[in-house]
C-alpha cells in the first residue's frame, strides 16, 4: 500500500537537527528519530510500503495516512534539507516608519533621520532565503508595519512560500475590516498585538489625540472578526494606578491576553518624562515587582478569562488556574550548554535597516552603539544563520556567561536565573555578560516565595507550571 504525509505535515532537516517536521501553523518543529524520518520520506504516494509497527505508530500520531488516487504532496510538504542552523521563526521590522510620536520609542514619527524599510526587491529576497532556510513563522513589526506600502504583498509573499504570519505588532490605527478579511482569505489568524497604555493615559504616551479611541476600536474589530488579540501595555509611575481598570476593560472586550511591560530607561523616555515626577517616571525593579504582586492579588480575586503576562515576572491563566513564574528554577533541566536566551535562539530578529540583533529589545542599544552582527540585505539570511558574529552571539551559553561573570556564576540562584535577561543586563552594564540586577532583587528579596503565597492564599486551587 502507498502512503502520504498528512496535509499539515512537512519534513525538515537542519545542521545539528537532521530529523524533524513542522505542523502547519505551529511555530516550532518537532523531532523525529532517524527511522521515523526515513520512513516518512517514503510517504509521498509513490512508494509501496509494508505494514509495520512503526508505520502504525506514525499513522496514530497523525503524521501520515494511506494515500488515495491523485493525491500529491504540496511544495511546502516536500522534504527540505537546510544547510543553516535551526530557526523556526523571524521577528521582522519591515519598516521603521510610524504615524505616532510615542514619548518612549526611538521609532517615533519625529525621528525621520532614522527611517528605513525593506524595498520590494529586498523583502522578496528575504522571503526566498527564509524559505530555503526552513523558516516557518513570521512576526511582523516596525515602526508601524502596516505603513509599509507593500504590507499586503508581503503577507501574500509569506503565504505563497508555505510560511505563515504568526503575530502582528501594531498600534491598531490602520486596521480595517478589509485587511482582516484579506488575512482570513490567506488562511491567517495571527495573534494581533495592539499597544494600549492605560485608560486615559494612552493618548499621552502615544503623543496622539484620539489614540485611545482608535486602539479600542481596533481591538473590538479584531475580536469581532475572530482574531486573537494580545494587548501590550507600558507601566510606569504615571499610569500604574489604572492598570487594574484597564485589565477589567480588556477582559470585558474579550482580549485573549494582556502583557504588562515595565517602561525602561530608554534615552527618549528619560528625556520626555524626567520632570513629570520626582525620581523619574520609571518604576524601580522593587516597585515593579510590588505592583505586579498587588495587581495579581486584586485581579485573581474576581473571575476573568483574559490571561496576564507581567514581563520578566509572572504569567497566569485564571481559566485554567495555572501560573508560571519568570524566571523559574530549571532544576535537573539545567546544563551549561543552554543558550543565554532560548527566545533569541529560536527567533531571528531583523531591524528595518537589515541588521540582525539578538532581540528587538536590544535593537536600540545596538543601533546607538553601532554594533553590527550582520545585515540580511548585504550578507544574506542564510549566511547569517550558518556562521558568523550573529550566530556566535545568540548561541552564547550560560556556561560561558558564568565563566565571564563570576558574581553570577557563583550565585546560589544561578541555575534558576541563568544570568537573567540579556537585554536588561546589557542596557545597564554595557556588557553582554553583565548582571541583570532585576533578577538579583527578585531572588534575594524573596519575590519568588511572595508570588507563590498570593496564589496559595487566593482560595482557589492554583497549580504552578514549570515550563
């Protein structure tokens, strides 16, 4: 009998990851044994295969089925051997242009000297290389990505090459029913991440009259059209008091998740907010954690469906009664060969000028210090994902960090912290191996235990997730 891969399955091989497969619209590849991979490569409708226990197991796992007359593999499904290292996703700033003049952002509309974007030839070349490199998923960002004149053509280009739009970062001002319908026709239902910085504070931070009304209309429209929405919120000393009311509103609208991010000490934000409150507008790390705990205590006291992500601190889902501390104790899963940031290792970040950076949170620092690890427009994506400065930096291990930072390496919490967030450490120390002071405060001030106590004393049976 002849067999065929199921339509949602595609076989892939990379350097150091030779046997794997993608499930359509699932970002990360799944591993296979050599025997499983070799048998699945014969599931193309043209090979007679004998029944076996292994074949039966692959059918039960939903990877293949007996073929019918005329069935063929799509181009996306056909086995692809990639010479580069494994990267399932790209976080891509297709333009640095923005129509808002946000007080905290280096891509604000008045920074015209910084404006860059991908030309048609450049984005077409990047998509071609991404396909060859086995990229599966895209996050599009900016600036405001929907300002790119080829925005819809880029979406169609991703789709035509068998890849998909996983997430869209936007201020929401350009979202229309027509654009959402276009996405649906392509088979996309990306997570739409819309910025909203607090009731009656959003216009001020975005430096745009009517921004709050526009964002709320965009959130409502996306949800009505069946798209999942994640609201991204900056918190600081000027708006922390409205976060709970903001969350209550977002939950009532049907938002899937709210991500609350500590507004960091970026030069533009410090300049614009310096005189607005004593000591500056940024929450100290202690204030941020204390805010996160009090917000959580009040939020979970009432029933909600919206998930909460307090950046670099805590995630929880009230519908499942599960919570996830950040960072977590890796315990027996720890090894010196782990990358210093698993997020950076799994998603290539590309600035609008083509420069690659470990993550978008580091892009401002790298641009300011003219630190260039490579550029996809001049070097090509495949080369950067195969060898060179960029790959060396994002593959830096926690063992290497411990060797270069004796304070972290000898700390009793190192296996849980693993040096903390590299973006925070770099921004505050100018050292890629520098300590992240927020994690020192987190562990030595007992915030891990204090957080557990909130859920334990809530009156509900919460369970902690370890990964």
